[in-house]
C-alpha cells in the first residue's frame, strides 16, 4: 500500500467519521444512536461503510464520554455554581500539556471560553472545547505505511493534500470511466 493510498484512507476516515445517519442504527433503542460510531474504509475496490456500536459497561459511548467530561468539569468547578470562573478555568490543561501526554490536538486556535465577555465557562462550552480541539471518544489507529510522525502531522495540521478530490475520485471510480 503506497503512502498516498494510506493518507487517503486516513483522510477519508477523518472526514467521514462525523457522518451521522440514524438509518445505520438497527436497534430500536434511541440510546443506540449515541453508541454507534461510523467508520469508512477505502478498500482497493470499494468504499466500505461500517457502523460500530460501542458501549462501556452497557452505557452508549457518547453518554459515557459526556459523563466523564462532566466529572472533570465538576472537579474544576470548586464553588459548585455550574460554571467555571476565570480562576477555576485557569487550571485546565493547555494544548501543550495535552500534547505532552500524547493527546493529539488538531487546532491551535481553540479557546476554552467561547464567549469571553461573560467571564464564565459553561458545561456546554467545556464539552465543546474538547470537540473543537479534535479530542473525541472514539478513534482509530492507522496501520500501513504512514509512520507515527506522519500521522501526528496529519492530525495536528488537519490538512488534506491539495489534490485530495482527485485521489478520492480515482479510488471511487471503480469502472475507470471518469464518471
């Protein structure tokens, strides 16, 4: 597998993982939508969509993730008012701290407080902060010819090759007719 092909696979996985079509969820329980993670694998001959249902101790992944973030929020919220003051939020790990612990951050320009004028960080802003940093409850480790340094650079810069559309089209045009 060439480096370009592996990069295309990684980029497709990253780009399409956010796809959220509830028709993929076969179980009737509405909790199942929070448990399903969509993965797209670009096989040599076709794009293979997969829906992986992830539960932790019976709890859908998204709910378990939010509960974990809520516990962290509560630990920072010393006065228990449901918001983080400037003083409380200054103890949050920085992007550099996260990187030192091996957590890949895809954006450099993310601020914790999305509405700095109010001087408070809500629980929603706290959750959104991690989402905007590119920290998600589900991820895949790439196998192939992309080495860990290349993976880190791709994730950290979140940049697609300039000719990504052409590479994708070539892979998806299985008949070779250009249509």
